[in-house]
């Protein structure tokens, strides 16, 4: 049996175990996906190697710490965060949040090459989404509550500009894509984007997935924008990790169903 897992703290409400185990069940793979809350990421990675664990996802607060304990690929090194470790050979670190965001946006049929795209947030998720959009050919602007952080990120992302949140109406007026990569809207009915800045020519994606229907997505839909919820990004970062670890095509539909069943269960609690 192969063992995969998640390093983070807290990880008690993680949706990754049911999502990955749905894939193992569908493809008849003899594997389990378990969660770990270690005190120290480096020692956890050593222990995982010693135990023959096949792959680990990494979440808050360890995404940056693990960089020092694995060989990051070029994208993870640029983003400065690892969310997937592959233990085939020497441990390597990858960032599947980036590809996950792009695959989620593709669901809305948006052409990213040459598109004007705004990322709200400059933390771990904002960094992954900003690099991913730039690599996909979009002209990226970053807006963040702490505007110096947005400018620092923009200086690293080719062609990007950095701003405070007050620039959002102007940035979105002629944008095609906006992604909320802040934690605003999580477990609270707030949006980081003033509703009057949203319009029907936008694709609006929220990285927040609890709740599934955030205030931002409601207000975007009210103004005729196409919306992509955070569970799509969560799904595709998991799909990317699964495919890297197993070499098999991920069974996307059962993984999606496992995720959404849990998330919809959450909202009816
Ligand atoms: P993080 O590194 O802690 O960054 C938090 C970001 O939110 C920063 O840009 C911060 O701005 C901003 N922020 C926090 N409180 C704010 C407020 N009250 N008003 C305005 N901005 C505020 O967190 P992260 O890892 O990037 O995660 C951000 C969100 O993305 C979380 O909800 C997380 O669950 C979600 N996420 C989803 C996926 C997915 O697959 N769907 C993947 C990764 C993350 P400052 O810089 O000014 O503090």
C-alpha cells in the first residue's frame, strides 16, 4: 500500500483526504491519504522519507519552510512556496496551486493569452496565481491591502504592476479576469472588491472555497460576470499532485464529487 498525505497545521478539516481517496477508489489504487500536524517541517520530511511515504501535500504554515528541505522546481522556487512533495528519488518540491488556478479558469473558457488579469492578494495564493497568469501570457496587475507587498510581488512577475486595493475599480474597468487570492470572504460575508467595480465582461474566480458561494461570487453573478468558485482551484491543484505522484490521469469527476459533497454538507450544517 502507498501512503500519501498532507503536512499542515491545522489540517483537521482538510478536503484532500476524501478527494484523493475518491481517486484511489475509482482507479483501484491501493493507497491511503492521511493528514499530519508536525511541529517541524524538516523533521517531518525526513520521517516521511524514512517511512517510504510516496508523496505529501503541504499547506499553511509550512509551504515556505519546506523549500529548505526539498529540491524545488523552477516554478516553486519563483513562487517561493511548495505545496506538493514527490519522494520518487530525492524529494522534489512543486507548486500545483499555480496550474490548479489556470485549469480552474479554463473552465470559464477564458483565453488568458494577452488578457488583462488582476490578482487580489499577495500572500502564498496570490504569488502562485500571479506567476501562473503571467506564464499563461496574461498582463498581470496585483492589488493588495498592504500595497508594498503587491509592488514587491509585481517586481518579480514579468510585466506586472502592483497597487493598493483602492486601485481595483480602475484596474477592473478594462480587465477580463480577476482572482481573489485573499482570505477575505472565508467564513464571513465580505468581499475584497467593491461590487460597482464588477461587470459582465469579467471572469471572476475566488480562491476561497469555504463557503463555496462567497459574497464576491454572488455580487459578480448579479452583474453578469462569469464565476469560478474556489473548489475548482482546489480540485485541480489536487489533480495535478495526483498525476505527478501516480503518473495516471486523475479521475476528475469522482474527485470533484467528493469535494463538493463535503463542501455542500458544510454549508447545510
Ligand atoms: P496568506 O499567505 O496568509 O495571504 C493572505 C492574503 O489575504 C494577503 O494578501 C493579505 O493581505 C490578505 N488579507 C487578509 N486579510 C485581509 C483583509 N481583512 N482585507 C484585505 N486583505 C486581507 O494566505 P494564502 O495562503 O495566500 O491564502 C489566501 C486564501 O486563498 C485563503 O482563503 C486560502 O484558503 C485560499 N487558497 C485557496 C486555494 C485553492 O486551491 N482554492 C489554494 C491556496 C489558498 P496583506 O498582505 O495586506 O496581509
